[in-house]
C-alpha cells in the first residue's frame, strides 16, 4: 500500500527528508555517500542559526552540473543543495506547527475530487523499491493504468505539461501557495506595521540563499524540492478549481462538469466527454499558470479521441510493438538504437537498456561471435545523444570490456570513448560514471569533473563553506567524507545491475 509523506508525522517527515535518497535523486555511483554528513549536520545545535544572509552573497553555494533533457540542446542544471542549508530547511518545514500547516494546506489543494494529483513523494510502498522505483511504479499504476480505465467513462483527453517547470517557478509563489496571495501581498503592502512571520516566506528566503538571491527557479535534484514544487502546483490545482466554479456561475450555455484531471508533477491529462470541455479547461489552466509565472508547453500539448491508443507514451508503444529478443547482442542493440533515434532520452530507452544489461549482458561469461568494438560503438552512439542512459550504458560497457581478452583492444576502445565524448560540452555526469568504469583499474585516473576530483583528493571542495558563521559546522564539512573508500575497495570492476537499477534489490 502506497503511503505519501503527507501521511507522516512531523518527526517521520524529518527522518524521511534527511535520508540520502531524499537529499539526492541524481544517479551517482554508490560510493558517493551523503548520509554521514547529513546526520552530523542534523545533530549540530547551530544548524538553525546559520547565516543565510551571508550565503546570498555567493553564486557557488550549491554544487551544479549540467545534464541534457532531450539529447539535443535542452540543457538543465542538476544541483546538490548545500547540505547545511538543506538540513536547515528540513528542520523548518518539519517543525510540528509548520508541518501541520503544510498538511492542512494540501488537504485544501486536493478538495476537488475531479483533479487528482499522484506525484506527492511516496514514503513507503510495502516493498524494497528505491525512491525512484516507487515513483515509476506509482506513475504506471495511478497515471497510465487509470488513464486506460477512464476510457470507459470519457470520449477524449488532452495531454499537456508545463514548459521548463522547475526553472520557471517564482520563489515568491511558495508563500502564496501556503498562505494565499492576498494574505502575503497585504502583509507586504503595510511595511510600517510589524511583519508577520510566515513559513512560506522562510522557505522562499532559504531557497534564495542557495542561489545568489535569485527568485526565478528552484534547484532540481532532490525529493525535497520536488515536494516544494508540489506546493505551487497544488496551489495551481486549487486556483483552477476556483476558476472552473466561477466559470460555471456565469450565464453560459455549457457548464464544465463532466471531467477528470490526472496530474503528475507538471504533466496533465485532462479527460472529458467532449472536446469543447477540454478546450475550456485548457484555457482556464493557461490563465492559472500564467498568474504563477508558468506556461503550458505547446509542443507537448495535443487532444485525442482515442484514449486507449494515445495515453500510452509513444516511446513505450513503439518499444512494445518492436521485434525484441534477437539472438545476437548486436541485433538486439540495433533495435534499442532505433528506439533511441525515434524517442531520444525516453523512459522506455532506459528500461530497454536495463533489461539488455540484466538479461543479455551481465550473465555472459564469454563472447561468442560478437565484435566488442561494434557493440561498444553502438552503445556509445546511444549514450552520446541520450545522457539519461549514462549509468546503464557504463554498466554494460564494464561487462563488455571485462570479456575482451585483448588488453590492447580495451585500451583502444576506452581512448576512442573519451575522444568521442570530448566533442560535446557539459559531460560532468558522464565523467562521474566513466570514473566508476575505471576506478578499480586506476583509482587516480584524472577527470576534470569536480565530483571525480573529490574521489581522488578528499580535500577537493564541493560546497562553499566560507559563509558559514560557525566553525564547528565548517569542521564537519572538512572532516566528514562523502566518499566511501571501503565501498570502492570492496566493489567489483564490473558494474552490477543493482548499482544502476531504479527498482533496487
């Protein structure tokens, strides 16, 4: 049974957010361990009094690296939030009084039974799935399966999402979401009177402190920020509900009544019995989002009158129809390459490669009539255009290279891989995984990416600590390693499937 974080007590919520997988949902090798530092900071009595005003003066508070969203030019930053600010923010949010405000506010967001949100982070699911695995299963169960069920009740649907959601979020909309726009704006209109202390303003200020006082965008890469995004998106659900009710009060020929909206983060599926209703709701949703500095993505918006066919994502439909399970690795990989060409950086691509690793590659003990260079060439071409696949492609490469008996060929292959990727910018995430590929053979192999440098030299700084006003907190950053050397010593050269599988084992 799925249980969301809104069903947790404030102390349970604090424990949940202070877990490593809540702090960082970026795919990194397992020897990166943030839990000891998070635990040490959580136990420090001064963490609630860190100088957030000082942090605002620096533009390198969080650790950032760029990754690619579509395999082309849609670059987006992933961030490891400064752990001191992260723990400080978790403490604020999970104070009993504050947590009750948040939970109650979400109850109001979810009061319209026609608008269903299924992206509140999952706290437990009765199994051993990872956080990402829980999210994927939840999407399949609540969005995909329920969409197919709704084909029984509705004749058409609209699919749409918000363009550049996280980078477009206006941080001042966080207090609007938690307390109401009128309440917050009225408080600002009368500066001569004593200002009220609102939780939403605290969250807003804290996020600004980690991004050089910027009010546009929130960091991407943690469950906590996913939850804060849900505050704004839940508020949008409530505002849309109000607009629909207000529309129905007018003297209009057709009322908006028979509809269901499924939302998963910034993805919307709107179901209705006629297309006119869809268009009316889409218009009101556009107005709602505009008021929050957000807008719909016109390129991903479409209306369909064939729900059963079109609620399944195109990449998944294509892969379901493709001829799979070819006898040779090369032929199977060509099918996956075709999927990558037609649906770049898609979830189905990552799934296909993971199954290829688990079922075809990892069990291999030796090559039979296979050309390792050809296999590697196809894999590298997939990864080159699909950054989402870096971890699983690296895992496949680790097995392929381990089976190549000619050591000279292995060196040639690896040199070719590095040369190929030198042609594209922003490959820090890839370098992290290439380091995992070579770390057992050459621990000191040099990679420019700062996270890689941290593995070689523990004195490498990941986060700026100059602004911290408590020496004992600075000392925690200096003395608490985020690299688990024992893990590196004990791991195998071959990357096992459980290192990169989203479902865990």
